[in-house]
C-alpha cells in the first residue's frame, strides 16, 4: 500500500516538473499592413521609411505579419498599476515576393482601464531582411511593439528595423488608442 | 551565548555602514554621443545628438577594475527628426569590451551586476571624479533614476566582455534627459548633485603589470517610444519605437 502511495506521489511530482517547467500561454495574430499609414508617412517624406524598400522590397506595403506570442506565466509580476511578464515570439512577414522570418523575446504590460484589458508589448526580434547588417553589433535587428485589447480584440502593431541610420518602419493593423488613453497608460506605468 | 550577542550587536552596528562603504571614487574617462548618418555615409539632417554616454572607471591596482556606464536621453532631436511627440525612454543598453593591448586577453571575469527583476533600485551610489565639475565639487553623487523595469545581462562564456540591458522601463524623462541648451559634454555637470541617467556597472579582472596599457571600449544606446500625429485631428496617433545609434568611449587601463 505504502509503495502504491509513494508511486502515485512520485508520478504527480514528475508531472509537476514536466508540465510546470515553463508554463506558457499562447496567442496568435495575423495582421495586414496599415497601407494608409504608410502612404500618409510617405506623403510627409517621413524618415521612418528611409530603408523600407531596401530591406523589405518595393511591395512591402501589401504585406502581412503572422506571429505567435508565448506568455511565460511564471514570470508574471504584479506592479502598482499594471501586470508585467516576459513573452517569447516567432513569426513571419509575408510580402508578395518574399517571406521574412523572425524570433524574439520581450515584455508585455497588461492594463485595465476604460473597459479594456490592454496588452502593451515590447519585443526585440532577430529579423531576416534583404539588407544584411554591415557590422557586428549588439543591437537587435528589429523591434515589435503592439497594443491588443483582449475585450474588443482590436490590435495594432509597429515593426521597426535598424537604428536611426538605416531605419525602416512597417505598421500593421489599425491604431485604436486615443491620445488620452496613451497618457492613461503612462499614468498607470508611473504609479508608485 | 554572550559572545554570540556581542557578535550580533557588532553586525547590527556595521549594517548602516554598508552603504557608506559602497561609495567609491571613480575617474571620469570620457563623454560621447551618437547622432546619425544617412545612407550615403553623410551626416543626416538630425539637429543634434540622440543619446549621450558618460564613462567612469576605477582600477585601484589590485587587478580588479570597475566601470560605470551612464546613458542620458536626447529625445528632443529624435522627435524633431520624425515629426513625433510624447517621447520616453523604453530601453537602455550598455556594454564594455577590451579592444587592444600588447598583453593578450588582459580582461577576464567580467561581471555585470544587478540582474534580477527590479522595482525601484535607488540605493546604488558612488562617487565620480570628473574634470567637468568644478574643483569645489569634484565628485558626483548619482542614483539610478529608473523607477520600474527589467534588467538582464549577457557575458560570453570566456567572460571578457559584458552587456547590461534595462528593458521595459518607466522613467521620469527629466531625470535622464539633458536639455538641448546644454552641449553633450556638460552632462556630468548638469546632473551634478541630481539623480540622473541610466546606469550599468561592470567589474572585471585585468592582467596588466605596472606600466602596461590596455584599451577598453564602452558602448551604449537608447530606445525611445513616441507617437506620430494621425492625418487629421480626429485620427489615432501612430506609435513608433526607435533605436539610436551607439555612443562609444575608448579609454586606457594602466597596470600599477
């Protein structure tokens, strides 16, 4: 009898080790380029688009991004004003003439306000693109920031690549936060 | 038992001194900045620097060196460059690595400090001797200025270089930004007796005999988040996340 109990306990413990090693919570998104925003910035001759063609080809305005986010559950930290946790990502940007893969990791802050459950994420990615890096650097090839409201399921995502010297920028989805809501986020982030 | 009580009492008395003992005299090794170049290798139409870095070192002759790399923001020029507003610092990244010496592998056991999740880190402090501060006040008191964020670090397996990343920050910009009416080299005097800058502290062993020289390079950059106004006053702002180029300071370490 004792041996049986011991075996059951051992099995339960092993399950905890295997299943509980890195608990993850997954979300997937598939978004189209925000063409209007690119055209608006292009009309303004914005320097954000400086290297877009060189890195992602002439047809990048008609691309889409697929990404899978893995929220690492055991990194959750409740701060005053918001919850923060680590996240891992993998995905690809599909343009009409190419596919650029990426992997990365970063952080998501989760805020509750104005009836929203807003996930605000910042992720550094290793990103394939046409123009290879010229010198070795510690700076990551790309950054993804995103805003996702779990309640309305609205999402917008900004992808930048390079430093100010060779920056490129592709927005995906439609921005949905108002200026006062960005300020609300700041307030919550700075809450002591 | 009596001895134990005396010992505990002594430890209790010594505890407040821990902070005082942590103060050390660092020597200012250089201040630099990054601006940007355009695709043809010419200066871009940025009106000024995008990040400023101040580097200080201590190597007291016991073959252990310490290096402090402080980063300061220059949001205004970046906002102008992209017609954006609402800039804040999101990431600070700084690293050091040996660049040259007649002595091979003169740096070892590099060790970034403070790698855990952070709530306010406001108790790390040190003293700096800097030529940019008047003789009367030739030391600086500095405190890490970020209030919330994550810290991670990386060192290669041979421990000859190190990097510290401060991620997902919420920072009071006024505590890390040098206003544009000050030139970059005034950053230490501007932040004299103020809390200021994002910092990384590195320790390392150096294998240099008296008179032998090694070069160490410190590098750092910032990432800013800001917004571009939408096409009409009714439209939604477009959020962007941009990375500055790197500021670099190359300096010597001499065996004593």
